């Protein structure tokens, strides 16, 4: 790896943008990245990712895309439910390039997987896996960066009301996202008038994801105080 990294640094110094496949982050000799003529970006889709992609580029280029996509795959409910090992078995049957696959995380019956290149494209286009229908949603490179528990007061449990309040944007702005197909409720297209309930997950491109935890209480004015876990 040390010899290969030296070559990549030299290529970036020569004006190229170069990128590795997924590798163990501990294998990167960061001392070789201390070059005034080269900038680098390490990304794995999760802040604590074990497998990461290293991108190197000339210093005169201010920023480059990390090339990592995080997808949420939600299998149709069936018995027995898949655990992470079951999911990995089905994933291997797709015979994807392992250098294009990063960490896999299980989350509330769904599976988050970091991917790049053709593997990401294949996963994004999946409609079935292991004989089960699957819903696929792009979460974005920032998946898992962190979450915050928020208590907010809403006038109803409608998706447009809870979503706007939870993400801290105007209702009109959030409605635009719904109309543009950028908002999903439990992996499927969301409607403004749909109610969100305990255990539901609401995601919006560019804003993040809200997990609806519970209704804390009903206020005197007929509103509801709700507890949300907001991921950005």
C-alpha cells in the first residue's frame, strides 16, 4: 500500500484526480499525504467507517466529490427477518466488485451500505434481493454523521407539518420537496397529507432523516408535543 500511495500522490501532484477503491482506513500511511501540492479526502459514508475511499487531487482544485454513496435497502417484511449476516450472504450473490463496497450497517430492519462506482449503480437499481422485494433509497455520503433528539410542537401528525418542523424549514419549502419526489416515508414516496406515526422514518434529500419516536403529550390548545430523532 505504501508504494501504491506514493504513486497516487505523484499522479495528483502531476495534475490528476485519483481515487482508490474501498480499503481498510488503518492501512493508509497519512505521513505520505503531507504534501503541499496535493490535497486529499477520506470518506467511507459513515464517520466511523472501517472501509474508506481515498481521493487525491492537485491543491489548486478546491474540492472534489468523495465518490461514495450510502444506500438504504429495506427488504419486504417476511419471516424469518434478515439479520446483517443474512443480508451479506444475499449481497455476495450479486457478485459485485468488493473494492466498490464499503461498510454495511443494520438499522431498524433496513441495511445501510456504502458503495461507489458500478456497485452503487447496481444497488440503486435493485427491486429485489434474495427473492424478496426491496426498496432502495439514497441516504447520501453524510449518513451516520450524528443525530439529535428534538421535542417540537406540531398542529397535526401530517408529513408536511412534522417534516417542516423537525428539519427547521418552512412548510412551503418542504412541500416543494414532497412535490418533487425528494421526500420519502419509510422508503416510499411521501404525501403531504399522510400521517406519520411512532416508528416511522421520514427522509428528505439534502435535509436528512427524521425518526418519529413518540408523542410526548397533547397541549391545551390541541397541538402535540412530539419527540423526534433528527439525523443530518
